[in-house]
């Protein structure tokens, strides 16, 4: 939208420059013609009284040209400023996309290599049933990670193109959360689910809700530390369903809290520099939540963790 807006002003400036040149050319031609007529009249009358109106006329014409020129210069400067801003946005977007491609390449290579290693080990060695099952389980886990990454990329593209259609209806999100947590079975000791209430219904699209919770849980686990559990809580408050996902990790600065939901954005500090990620997760979370008529908020303190809260509608809203 910003790029389209910048292009619009660039076209306006181009048209204005063309019209201004035509207008100035006509004014100069007309001015020369009228001065010539006055000079002829002056010579015919041979009177000094004609000199004053001639000078006054020329002065008015010059003032008009200066005024038009001033407006032209101001608009030209404004146009260049807009173009410069648009160029900066495009360069920033290109840089983010380049970083995104590098991140995606790394994120894709890791699970693919993991799946290949586990399967090759299973095929090339004589293993007992327990070890073989463990390797297959590891391969499936890596494949699930790969699947989630591809789904995030596809979802992000559909959101950007405004072609994602949701089927929003009353849904038992307590059951959905239980289903989602089954995909985190290997990490269940790290997730506190004691505050997930049963039989809570909200107006959601099941697949979108699953994507939201998965992304938030993965984000919380990724940045958590001190072996503290990640907690998920669901509750009803003032007629709305609230879902909190809290970690005890590195936290997010106040400045970056305004940017974390932007596409491709990743928190930049020494502790996150080597952390894997594409910068799509929180962007998808925000977009899907808002498409379902909900809201997302963030509370965070440096070195004290972050809490993401999803607010969803119910049939009563």
C-alpha cells in the first residue's frame, strides 16, 4: 500500500512538472509578445508616460513566474522526499526478505538433514526395535518441524495477498489446546497446562487457532531459560476468552515490542543472534487473531520473560 501511494505521488509530480514547463513556455511567449506590443506602442506615441505601465506589467509577470517557480520547487522537493522515503522502505524490505531467505534456507536444511540422518541410520545398521523406533520418532519430529515451517510460509503469503479464507464458528478451544499440546509431547515437562480450563468455547477457525497457539508456544520455548516452565492459561473474563502464554526468558524491550508483530522482524541482541527463526511467527499470530475478530497484547520485561495474551470473541459478544 505504501509503495502504491509513493508511486501515485511520483506520477503526480511528473504530470505537474510537464504542465509547469508548458505553462512557463506559454507565459514566456505571451510575455514577449505583450512586451513587444508595448514597445511598439511606446515608439509610436514617443511618450515617457507609457514607460510606467510597461515596467509595472513586466514586474507583475515576473512575480507570477517567481510564484509559480517557488511552488514548483516546493513540490519538486516534496516529491524527492517521498521518493527517497519510498526507496528506503524498499531497501529495508529487500534486506528483510534477503535475511528471511537465508533464515528459511537454514531452517529447511536443518530438519531435512535430521530426517535423512535418522533414516539412513535406520537403513544402514542393524538396530534393536527400541533404537529403530526412537530414530523413526526423531525423523517424524523433524518432519513435523519442516511441515510447520512450510505451513507458516504459505500462511504468510496468503495473508499478504489477502486470499486466506477462514471458517469461524463456535469451537471448544479447550479440546483444541489439548490436541495441539500432543504435538509438543516431547516437551511436555516444559509446559505448564494446569491453568487450562475445560469446555471453553470461542469463535475461531480451528486451523488458524492451532497455528496461533503453536507459534506462540514455539516462540516461548525458544526464548525461555533457567529451566522454568512455559505456561499456558485459558479463562473467560468479561464475556471474552483470554489465552495467556508466558515464558521466563530474555524479555523484549519496550521499543521492540512495537515491532515484533511485523513481518520478518526478529529481536536483535546477543542472546537471539544464534537463535533459529524466520520472523514470521508473531506476524502470523497477529494477523490470524485479528481476522477472527480478536486482539493480541504483549507484556514483557527484560530478563523477566514475556506474556502474550489472545482475546477472542464468544457467541455472547
